[in-house]
């Protein structure tokens, strides 16, 4: 009996090349998706930070409004008309400012959306669908 030497076919070479290419492309795809997720989370973090800062300002201004309201009540009892009227105007102005910052903070939080990286999730789902489609061909 003679030993038959098998030489790799060109088809075997191309399968190896294809597997190598697919592996490289998947690595690049995963890296790109991670970069996208990082960028998306950074943007959302900025919006949550702005919204949180505005809510913090709302708390401080609201506290000042309560202090002014207290001063208004004291002034109203001590001096019947002029002092409490001016204190009431300051209280109303602080209340309006607190309402404005609360609305601005709410708007920033709403613009940030959910904390999940939605664009990245959608992109990964699309990538998986395309890989499945090509695998079935």
C-alpha cells in the first residue's frame, strides 16, 4: 500500500481565509460598538449632570423662598402694610425662579432619555440580524 499524500485544496485555503477575515471583522465590530456605547453614555451623563445641577439650584432657591415667606409672615404681623408687601414680592419672585429652574431641570432629564445606550443596542441588534442572515445563505 502506498500512502496518499493530501494537499490542501484552494477551497480549504479560502475557507481559512474567510474564517480569519470574519474573526477580524467581528473584533473590529465589537470595538466599534464599545466606542459607540462609551460616547452615548458620556452624552447621557452630561445631560443627567445638568439636570441634577438645575434640580439642586431649585432646592436652594425653594429654601430661600420659604425663608422669605417666613420673613413675610413676621413682617406682616409686626408692621401692618409696607414691610410685608415688599417681602411678599420677593417671595413671589423666588417662587417663580424656583419654578423656572425646575422646568429647565425636567427638560434636561427628559432629553437625556433612558440611561441605557439605546443607539448601541439597536446597532448590535442590526449587526446580529445581518450575521444571522448571511449565515443562512
